[in-house]
């Protein structure tokens, strides 16, 4: 009799490797980056400090941060050839497809292999980190038939991106909410896209190929694409009075309710309260409370009847909407944050590499002989 093999569909519950980058603790509803609670990082640090922390393992001193910022700011421009590639993207292409291709293009401009010294990958990580916002914002403006805006080196990472998209730096509270969203999205252990980057790295491929794979994985609505799906859902509901009926209909038709549930957090997502605070602040600023009111109705019923709780994408979707972004920009914004976590994982994987190659249990037809074509 055939021995039964236990299958861990979706690798659910499987520990595949060690990491020192972040720790997700579902029981205590907490998340730390290199040992620091993410809420405290949001309160006390800017996104650049968090990027430094993820890559180097420690928070920077004032001097280190100043050098780090200078280094990031001087790389922001993209080449003329790169600009020509972005100009040729179909105007209706999804920005996740254009940023995936843009990152892949950057990889063609230098010869890189995996397993290289950490300094070389750190250099490439900084290049990706610094140029990705320019790639996204340039594509955003050109797609809308607007003049592209060159990056500025006197602005922070978040300010500069908002400036390149909107042509001005928004009020401080908007910049702060945006910066916090980048910190919250930066890293989350072995999620699907990070795992994809580690799988590619494990074959001793290069960091651009790994990040390109990560972007592809992030695009899906069960992962990063959920922040866009949440806002589309809120727009479809349209008014708090319609929220309950919409949800009951979703239950009846067994629809997945976007922005709820998580593979690891079964009792709530530790990042939600901080992002919810930002959302409330943005609602006050815009004097527009409709989206929060709709969300409150859905959240209450989901908790009471399904015991399923919101994830980070739930407050992030309407927050980006109130900042003025087109909906298809939300997941690319996630990319410009998660690039820090992905590249940290590529370097960690390289430092102690073993090819990632799981097994499968075969369920197809038994071995058979090939018939000559005339007899099939
Ligand atoms: C994230 C997600 C894929 C995690 O899925 P998972 O760990 O595989 O959990 P499961 O799909 O096994 O969910 C367990 C149960 O909860 C239900 N469930 C989970 N998330 C749900 C949601 N968002 N809406 C409705 N039901 C949901 C499942 O249908 C399943 O019910 P069942 O046991 O009756 O079949 C899932 O929660 C989801 O699709 N959420 C919506 C997309 C989203 O917001 N993604 C962003 C994640 S950060």
C-alpha cells in the first residue's frame, strides 16, 4: 500500500528557514523589525531609518543616517534609455506590470549574478530603493499625459515621491501618514513575495531577477493587490447605509471580502491600529468620513459573525485614496516600501544559501508506454 504523504498546501504552517530580519508573533499580535516593535518605529523613525535598519541590522546614528540619505538622494535620477523604455509602455498597462518591467530593465544595464559579495548587492539594493519611486512616478505622470517631474535631492524619500506624483509636497500630516504606511509595508518575514525573491536568490540568480519575481507575486489580490481591491470594494458599496446589505450578499455568494483575513494573523493584524490612526487623521483633513464609516460596518459584522479581522490593506486602501492616488498606484507604492525587505532577504539568503526545492506528491496517471502516433 502506498505510504500517505502529509501535504502542507500553500506551505501552511511550514517553517522553511531562519531569518533575523523580522518576527511576526500572531499570538501577541506583534511584529518586530530587527527586534524593534513596528509601532515604535512608526512613532520615532522615518522610513529611511527603517530601510537602514532592515539592511544593516541596527538603527543608524545621526552621522550614518545623514550619509545614507545623501547616498539615496544622489541616485534618484533614471537614465535617458530607461526613460525611453517607460515612455513606450502602453498607457493602459497596469502600473504593477510597468514597475516589474522597469526593474527588470534596470537589471539589463549591468551584469550581475547571485552569490556576489554582500557589498555589491547592498549597492544594487540602494540603487533599486532610490530609483523605484522615480520609475513609478514617471510612469504615473506620463500615463496621465502629464509632464514628468524630475526627483529633487532636498526632499525626504516620501516627500520626493509625493512631489514627483503631484507636483507639490502635500501638508506634513499627509507626508507623515504616507511615510508610516511605507514603514508598515516594509517587511513581513516569509510572505509570498518575499519567499519568491528568496527562491530566485537560492538558485544563485541576481537581485534584479529576484525583485522582479517579488513584484509579480505581490501583484495578486490575495497579497499586495488587496489594497487596490479594498478601495474598489468601498467604491462599489458607495455609502455606509449599503454596507451591511452588500456584506450579507457577499456571504451568500461566498465572496472573499478584501482586506480581511491573514495566513498568519488569525486574531488581528498588528499593523492595523497604526494605519487606522493615519486614516482617521486623513479623514479629518479631507473632512470625508464615509470610507471609515463603511469600513466600520463591515469590520463589526466580520468580527462578530466570522471572527475574521482586517489586515493592513484595509486602512491603507482608503488612506491612499484620500491622499489623491489613482487606485492602481496602491500596490506599486507597496513595492517602493517592500523593496527594502525583499533585498534584505536576498542578502540573508545569499549569506547562508541552500537551493529551495520542495517535493510534490504525484497524482497523475501511472507510468505508461508511448504509442506510435498512428495508433493514438
Ligand atoms: C489572506 C488570505 C489569502 C489568507 O488565507 P488563508 O490563510 O489561506 O485562510 P483561508 O482561506 O484558509 O481562510 C479560512 C476561512 O476563512 C475564510 N476567509 C478568510 N479570509 C476571508 C475573507 N477575506 N473573506 C471571507 N472569508 C474569508 C475562508 O473562506 C475560510 O473559510 P472556510 O474555512 O469556511 O473555507 C485570505 O484571508 C484572503 O483571501 N483575504 C482577502 C485578501 C486579502 O485581504 N489579502 C491581503 C492579505 S495581507
